[in-house]
């Protein structure tokens, strides 16, 4: 009887295992080194997930000690080994990668790029072709949004602009002074410009050709010159840091992904806005107006990022497109 019972129990256990399917190994948390992770940062609401992860203790929760150092030369600091991680416009990282420097892309920060064309409310532009030859402010010739908008104007409308390279705050000042006819701005500076009023209390600026406006008044929304959901900033790391401390890098991205979910759940929650205002000196209402547009995600838009590299090749900034070599192999299957 005992033998029969044992056989029955063995068969039952075997049958249960068949129905349950193959066992999956439990994912273990990344092993962290205990060493400090240095993030070279230039303040921006586009890096809000970094600040939320830091302020909400999401790094500490994973055993990471993170130090955020303010600098305007973060890419150079990471490539040179003075810092471990930097959040940056991808075109600013693609160039040093293509030139063999010690930096790589590990994750996305956000999609889409929020940069749009801002013009005075009485601007006479009815079609993109009307922008031909106009002086338009933009961050640089290698800014993602500038590349996308100029390529669209050249290729689709034969209408290149005269780019005046200015930082966002200076671009708005130039608009106010009538020194430029428009500006390619990112959030929260778009929101800041749209909050500006003239002496009569009317809006001074509007956005055009951004997938939300109707410039010629025909009742149809004009397509976005920058395309559909172009990727924005990326998280980038020193290659030696990745090789020596892969667990730290993966735990860092896990914390950022958790911060993304906190922000996306309510981007205008008081605590989220408070954190943004602590790091970025911009009107609070501009932060509230722009935060819902920041589509945070760690998943890389790899093909579109490689498209940026093609654009840099076309303009002679780099010689060849690195392709998949843009991205850290340690994160293949994780973020790309």
C-alpha cells in the first residue's frame, strides 16, 4: 500500500510540474560594488527622473550612493573618466562615440523630443516654405531638434533657415528684442514663452508646425516638422565604469525606471513639481505646463538614434555611423 501511495504521489508531483510549465529562475538584484556613482549633470527638467530617483531614495534603496555634480561639460567628464554617467542630447554623445572616445549609450531618458518652433503670435508663416531664409534661434547645428527640423525644411520644402545659435534663455530674449524671427525651443522654455504676455495681457508667442497647430487656417493640423515621436536624451556611461561595475549601472537604471513610473503616474503632483523646482530655476507654472509632455522611458529608440548618426554623417560632423556600436552591449536585451 505504501509503495502504491508513493508511486501515486510521485506521478501527481510530475503531472503538476508539467501543467505549471518550466521553472523560471528568479531574477536576482544587480550586485552593487559599494562605490559612489558620479553623475555629471547640467540642470534640466528633462533629467527629472534623475532628481526624483535621488530625492525619493530610489538609489539608496538599491544600495547605491549617487553624487550629482553640476557641470556643463558632462560628456567630456564621462569620456575622460572623471564621472561615471551623464544625461545628454544623443547627438552630443554619438559624436564622441564615433570618434572612439570612452563613452557609450546605456538607456533612453525620454521620448519624444519636446522641441518645437516658437514664433510671435502675428508671424506671417502659413506653410513651412515661408520659413526659407528666416533667422531662427536654436541651440546648435547638432541639436537633435534642429537637425530634424532643418532636414525636413530642406528635403520637403526646399526652405533652409538661417540658424542663430543661442541657448534657450538667450533665444527668448532675442525673440523679445525682435533680433530673430523664431526659436526652436525645448520644454520648459516652450511653456515659459507661451506664458509671456504683451502690454495688453495677450499671448506674445505661439508654436507652429509641431503636430498641434493649423498655420494656414484650413482646419487641418500641420504635421510635426520634427517627425513622429523623435527620441530625446539618453543616459550615457563611461565604458570602463560599465566593465568594472555592471551591477552598479544596472541598479542605477532600475532606479531611474522606478522614478519614471512615479512621474508618469502624476507629472504635476506637488512633490514632483517641488523636486523639479529645486533643481531648475524656471517659473513653477512653466514646469507644471511642461511636465506632462516629458515621456520618460529607459527603452532606447535604437533605430531612430542611428538615424541621428546618419544626419551627423551627412553634415560632416562624423565620418561613419557606428550603428549598434553606439549602445552598451551590457544593456542589450535590457534597454535595447
